[in-house]
């Protein structure tokens, strides 16, 4: 769970409204990940309150650091917990735990999104878009450039992979196996996305999945 809020009172209020009891009953834990206010911070800091963990990463809280923030949270969870799925959320998005369980019952994908399925209208009628059953989508380079311009983010669009399917609307889920692959092989992707693509963590995860699917037999 990526967050900018520092207070446990806010976390308690968030959990009360997001099916937390059901998640904890099923053996889940919550990990809130936030940036550091201290420029002298050089390591991860962990605070534990029951089954809720607060992880502070050693750099400033800003969008351009989001790829590294997400990578470190994945790496932390792989080392800290034994889990089936890592569910990545933003604190501004409502959890869809019921939808997650439905998706898990439908398939055993290594990576899928939880946004609503959509269909695209064509001359022949309505047809389901590829991969939207997993809540994923691809984005054209020009559309990414417009998005970055609106946000005032400097990017080099030549590094953008138009064929990477990603979950642009959180939350999304990753199997333990895929999470471990990211933990072991993701550091160069973090540098790419931090240096050239504005820190877009959701696309980074989709890019890793696309690049490593064959090598690691991901589904």
C-alpha cells in the first residue's frame, strides 16, 4: 500500500473502510510504504502494529521515486513474508478484495489487474479487448507523452514500450513467484524508469512481466 500519510490514526480509519477484517481473517497483512522526511535516511525503517506494517523507504516522497519505492516494498515483502499474492494498492483507491478472490478463483495468473473489464466498439460491433479480462491495458507513446506533459514530468518517450500490458488503475496483484523475480531482477528496470520514464511503477511491472514471461514461464 503506497501512502503519503504518516499517522496511524489515518491507517486505522482506512482499514476500517476496506474489508480489512476479512483480509486479516484470511491470513493477509497490510504493509504501508511511505517516503522519508529525512535526507539522512539510508535504510528501510519498519514499524509493526499487529498485522499492519509501516515501511519507510530511504528517499523523498515524490512521484519520480515511485518505481524504486514499489520495487523496495516488493523486495521487503518477499524477504519478510510467505504469501500467495502481493496486492499493490494506492491509499487513494478503495480495495476490491471480493474482486480479488473472484479473479483468483477464475485463474492463477502471475500478474493481473483488478479494474473493471471493458469492451471496445468496432465496426463489427463490440469485441473484448485483449488482456482486459485481467484488468490490463497498453498505452501508445504519444498518449504517455501527453500524460507526462500534463503532470509536468520530464520523460524520454523513446524508452516507452507500447506493447507492455499493465494495470494503470490500481490495485493489481502479483504471485509470490513473480514478486520474487522482480525482487531479484528488477533493479535495472528501476533505474530505467526513474531516469527516463518519470517513475511509472505500474508500467514498470508490466514491462518486467512482458520481458521475462518466456524466460521464467510466467502466466
